[in-house]
C-alpha cells in the first residue's frame, strides 16, 4: 500500500502579500503547481495532493483575493491575471521550483498560461481541467460577458448574470448537474468560498478579474502559437456537465497538441469534488511518464 503523504499548510510573504499555500512531497522532485479557479482555493486540491506527494513536489497556492491569502482592495492591488502570475512566480522562486507541471483550472488557466508563455522552458507539461484556451469552450453562456467586454457600460453590466453572491458561488459547483451528482458535492466547499469572498472589497476584486478575462481571451492566438512551438505534453480532464466551459474545448486541445490524453467524466465544473481519486491516479501517472 502506498504510504500516506502528509500535506503541509504554510504561509509566505510574497511582495508584501500573505500567500497561503499547501505543500506536499519533497523539494528536488518534479514540481507540480496546482492553480485553482473561481471561486475556490487550494482547498479544491485537498484530496489529490497526497496521491502526488511520493512522486512530486506539490505546491497549491491560494491566489491573492482567494481562500486564506491576502485580499487587498482593488485600489491597492492590480487584479489582473498577469499580476497574479507574477505573485505565483515569486512564490515558486522562494520554494526553489525551477521547472514544473502546471494544473490549469478556470481562472487558474490565464495565470498558468502567463507563466508558460513568459518562460516556456519552465513548464514540463499541462494538466488542464476546465481551463479554457480556445474559442470552442466559450459557448452561448458567454455572450453577455463578450458584449460587456466589448462595451463595458452600466447597461451591459446590468445584462450580466448575477453570480457574485452566495447562490452564484454554489452554482459553480452544482450548475448543470443531475441530482445524483449534486448529492456527491460536500456543501462546505461553497460555504467556505463565499465566506472568503464576503471579505470587504472582495466582490470588486472578483469583478476586476472577470473583466480582465477578456485579455485572456484576446491572447488565444498567442496561446495557440505557444502550443504549436513548444508542444507541451498535456493531460486534459473534463466534466461533461460543466455549465461554464463547453466540452468542445477538449477537442480543441486535441487538435492543438501532439501529446495529449483526455478523459471526460460524469461530473461538473469543480470535477475534483466528485472525481478526485480518478483524477489523482491519472495525474500521478502523467508526472511519472513526463518527468
């Protein structure tokens, strides 16, 4: 039986911000950087980290504005994905993680792709779970967002879904799921997320990141060139009921990458809440095969 590997819960001062992160395994092994999305935190990786710890140095930070990391107001911190990536990069440098596999989920995808395009030599491979990098993943549910990004007026903002609240936070986990799958989701996950999002000024920070997602979409051709030029090995994991990023995105990765393995599960947007064991085994094998 594989030995149980403990996860350490730590904090670091990164550019004056208190960054909370989870760490497992030993430095010197291939590093795996786990980047969460909206509205979650490193809490989403709690069940996969022990399975990776005996083959990798696993690092899962809470991005600024999320989880237990600092949540500065929008007038004191630049809530862009490029800036978040610099905070993560500084943390990796502190921890001595020169090269790494990177897990891209939701808002974590633009953060990770900034790291990858800025320093392609550092990325050993991509683990993509509902992390969008092509137009194919942006279905009709994104039409109001695209309209707002093109014309960011008060009227356009009023047409956006009302998601920066408790119900919208819960929907990230449950939207699109049949009842049999809803019952598998532990409700403390979205309660924890909303408790942290309720910090003063945090909703404004989350909206600033949503606004900056337009810049991620505008980089899709740059990301396509990164895929073409560097051909990172990729493991793509998806929930077929994901209400936010269409499953057509999986085929877009398939067309872009020569070394790509895809698995589509009977799950939703926060796939690790219901399929952590299955995904952890695939991630472990991916690291071993590509280290």
